[in-house]
C-alpha cells in the first residue's frame, strides 16, 4: 500500500478508538444504558447503525457476484427488503413497547426459562462474529502483508475493546463514521471502474451473470428467499428496535435503512460485475480489493480499503456485543438464581455477566475464525437449520393467546429435522425428495403448531 493509503488506515483506527472510548466511564452502571443506550436511540443513529452493521460479509458478496452475477441481489438483497418491510410495519413498534432487552429475553418472558435459554443458544450461533473476524484477518493480510494471526488479533482487539467500556453507545458512535467510509469507498470504486471499463451494460460477461438465478435452480433461489425470514429473528434488528426512543423511530428507521441498502447494493453489485469483466482469474473472495488495486489511485485506494474494513469491523463490534449479551446475560445470568433479595441489585449485576461473556465469546470466535468455511455457505447452512426453530415461536410470542405449553418441542424439533436432513444430504450426495433442509424444518414447525391448535393448545 502507498503511504497515502496507509495514512487513511491509521486515521481510521485513531477515529475508531477516539469515538469508541468517548464518554464511556458511566456506561456500565445501568444495564439499559450499557446494552441499549438508555433506550434513547435517535432516528439518524438508528439508520446509521442498522445500515453499517448489515454488510459484514462484504467479501462473500463480492465472491458471489463474481461467480454468479446479479443472482446476488435476488438472494441477498430483494428478499431482505421484503421481510424488513414486514418487520417495520408489524414487529418493530411492538418490540419497542415490550421494553425487553433482547430476543431471548422476550422468549423468557413469554414462554419461560427453558425456551429463553434455547433461543439464546440459537442466537449465540447465528450471531457469532467468527466469519467476520476471519474476513478481517484475510483482508488485512491481503492488503497490508500483515501476518494473518496478528491481523486477526489486532482487528478483533480494537473492535471489542471499546464495547467492553461503552457498550451499545460505543457501537453507535463508531458506526457514524464507518457508515461514511463504506459509502465513500464504494462510490470511488464504482466511478473509477466505469472510467476503466466503460458502461456496465457493455461489459463482456456471460449470460448467466445477467440471469436472476445465476444458473441455479428455482428451489435454491426460493430457499434463500425464505432464509431471509432470518430478518424476523435477527438480534441486531431486535436490539436497535428495543433501543429506539419510540415505536415510530423504530418503524421509520427500518424503512429509511431499506433505501440505503438498495443504494449500497447497487454499488456492490455493479462493482462485482466490473471485477468479473476486468480482472484476470484469481480468488473470487478478493474480487473487490483486487479491483480496487487495479483501478484506484493512491489515497482513493486507501479510502476504499478502509471502507471495507469499516464495513466488517462495524459488524464485528455489533455482533460481539450481541454475543456477549446472549452468553453473559441470557444464559449465565438467567440460569443462576439471585443471591440477593434486592432485584434491582441483581438486574444491575447483568452488566458484569455481559462483560464476562464478551471475553469468553471473543476467544471462541477467534478460535472458530480459523476453521470457518465460506461465509456464503455458512449463512446458507445456519439459516436453513436454525431459522425454522425460531421464527414461528417468535411471531406467536406477540399474541395474547400464544401457546402456553410445548414450546420447547416447537423450537427443537424443526432444528433437529433440518440438521438430520442436511446430514443425510451430505452423506448420500442428495437431499431426500430433492428438498433443501429449510423446507422440512419449517414444515415441522408449522405442523406442530397446527396440531397444538387443533388440540386446543
């Protein structure tokens, strides 16, 4: 990297630490202040933090666009807009009114301790920052030549150090300028790609790259559409809606975020296509940084690489905090009986459990980062198996006449069926009946619910 590029990177790290540690001394005293910024998240803050933390798998997006073209938008863009719209109109305000801390907290309050802990275990897996920590290590090694292990530790240590002190407020503060870097970086990449390669529709690309399915089966595309139900049980969405200063802020924030996601998706999709057309053969995972190295001059390249780092690190700190809350508060804190009759004192102790959880989950995530597969494959596998065990129970939890028994079965059976279905498919080389694992999982969830309704709950 040119010294100008490195200067931008150094500036970014300085800003990250400065904003991250700004006014953090009082954050740990009140659980709602530490975990939800005192439930005073403004509309701009809501939009900035939701948009910035959504693209942690940016290298996977580049990889899929390089390989499969505009299919990327039809599996990673459009379905999520649809379910985000539904979330905004029918769920966001309800979460804000419930005044719960987290999604497992809602399961605990609505269905009991066992359901709360099961949901927490699922969220702990879904929200692991491991694949994004891996992405950071790979990116820093590729662009700066930093040894992989050192890059992994440095990026993770920086991302998680300020949330230890400042909690969710620190996440939101750092997301403000990380949002700016991510958009500016891809604006520059798109402009210089057009300058180098000409109009996008004149690129020399195969027909499959312009095909919405990318050559995949319709069933495969539909599975990705249903995996977008993940949005309903996304702990990041839940945290921000719970932290919003009003139900209207939560609703409007998601609607505005969809507009920013569309703009950013169009830039990542276009530059991914330019990467395919302009680059020689190479690892598709590095489509974006390789294209940047090819078309961007010094300083612009530094801004772009810093933008990539900002995208991933904004996801690492957010998921790092969520994982810490899930492990520390929703599991450890829940399974221990209060040692004092003072409930307020016990509630305040949850912050200490979260900080312990941050330490534990950080080590686990770092360990997993060395063995995590492709981010895209990980999303597909985890989403197919775990989402069916969460989404229907979560939606039912808002009802006054929600199920009062058997919720453990409704949460465990779909995941078990989906996992077995996937294992059989891997072992035999084909899924039974040609169905992807998501379908038998969600069918199992619906059948159990239907039986319970027929039998009168």
